[in-house]
């Protein structure tokens, strides 16, 4: 059984737009589901350092 909860997460507008686009492109129910897919993929990554120590700030100056 799934144990989903509601939570507030602050993301950039471009991130929200990307989630919307991916939801439409891959016929995913909604942006919430798209984000859960991304999170599940990250959770199965074999190298957490790649996720959290590599700087990927696409909006940074």
C-alpha cells in the first residue's frame, strides 16, 4: 500500500514548467506523479555523491 502525504515544496518556476511538460509528454497523471518518478529514480542512484555534491545550479549566476 502506498503511503502518500501532502507536503509543500518550494521549486523554481522553470522546474515546475519542466514537470508540467514531462507530465504532458509522457502522459503522466500530474506534476506530483512526475516529481515522485524523479525522486524514485534519485533514491535508486548508486552514488549519492553524484546527486548531492555535484553542483547543477542551472539558474545560478
